[in-house]
C-alpha cells in the first residue's frame, strides 16, 4: 500500500503494492512538471513526467511544456488569474503503465513537497494499482530543488542500482538539498495561497523577500532592497552552503535570464567544487506562484 515511510521528519518515501528490493530489471524514474527539468534532460535521463494542471476561467490544460491553449490565453488577457492543481490519479496510472510497458520492473516516483501540494498523495493512490511496484518519494522541495533529486535518482537507476538503492539515493539527496530564492514581489505568492502558511504572510509583505525551502516549506530569511543585493545574497548563501564539498547547482528564474546568467557565472567562480551546473527558466507552475523576476538557486551535495 502507498503511504509515508518511517523516516520523519526528513524526506519521506512510501511503497506501492510491494516493498522495494534489489531487482535485476530496470528501475524507471517518474516525476512531475514542477521539477522544471527541460525536455532534453528528461530524454537524456529517461525520466517520465506527470504534468500538473493549469487552470483559468473554468478552463484547464496540462503543464506539458507546450503553449497554453488560445482560449486560456484569451481568458488571462480578460483578467482571469492562472492557478494550478495537482494531477489526477489517471495521469500517474498512465506514467506507471508506460514505464512497465517499456520494460521497467519497478518505479521510483519523486514529487514536489507534500507540504506544498497534494501531488505525493495522488501518486501514492495511483501506486496501489500500478502494474509494477512503485515507491513514492517526497522530495521536500519544488522547482530545480526537486529536479536535482530526480537527476540523482535517474543516474543511480542508469548505473544499474536496485530499487532500494535508488530510493536511498533520492531520500539522501532530498534531505541534503538547499534551495534559496528571491522575489521581486510576493504578490503572486500570496495570491496563490497554497504555498504560504499563515506565519509566513507578515514576513513576505515586504518588497523583494529572500526565501528558503526548509523541511518542505517556504520560510522567510530576510528582505533585500535591490535586485543586485538579491544576487549578492544568493551568491553568499550558495557559497556558504557548498563550502568544503562537491555539489550540483541549479539556477532557476522567471523572466530574468540576464540576472540568472550573471548568478550562474558568479557561482562558478566562488564554488570551485561544482560538479554539474544547470540554468533554467521556470515553467508556468513556478511562475504562477512567484511572478516574474524570481531568481533562485538549488544546491545538492554529491
């Protein structure tokens, strides 16, 4: 049965119909579109993605990397606000069946924090009737913080590790990943509602809040006065996090590619033990909750 593992308060894993084990067959990796992984990365690492839903004015579409339907774009121009919703269990069922049909003997399904979305719960529900054993992992993150966990699990699966070991890689990386981001404005974050707890509201009612994802939740660190100060602080936080260890780094942004490229260059200079460095523009799920001008960095020890 799907359900939480016995390892609180850190990232959690739950089994599908059967417990994980060392299997000689292929381990497939499934995630959701909140991971922010590009189509090229998904193909290269053979990761299947379940799209979240995008809603506007009674209309809906999958967050599958394609442009929104014309009717939804018209609704937004008419003043409707875009929102997001977790995928239905049928979309997870399709992904798990696709993995099984491709020859997978088991699936490790890694998703955005259950503190921020019900996606993990839906994955656990779908895992109960999957054609192969499914182990659901809560990444306790979102965006490229989740993406870095997924990539580590995919590399482990490609190296031939069994299900139990792939799950262990994902859980360890989820527990060790740091994620920091700055917003131009908290308006979109507050409007979305679901990502913000009541105690966080006073802290983000200032311009340009600097935030962290900690224990699966968004927490406030401080306020910065300018965009350049935000870049400076993100550089400092990332350098401090990475000191003395090898790390993978992901810089993510919403509509501020020049600033993101500058941050990426700075991090390459101040973090000498960076292994992989990714730069990505966030998709609509992240943009809806952060607004334009979000700049963030996620780091995962190797």
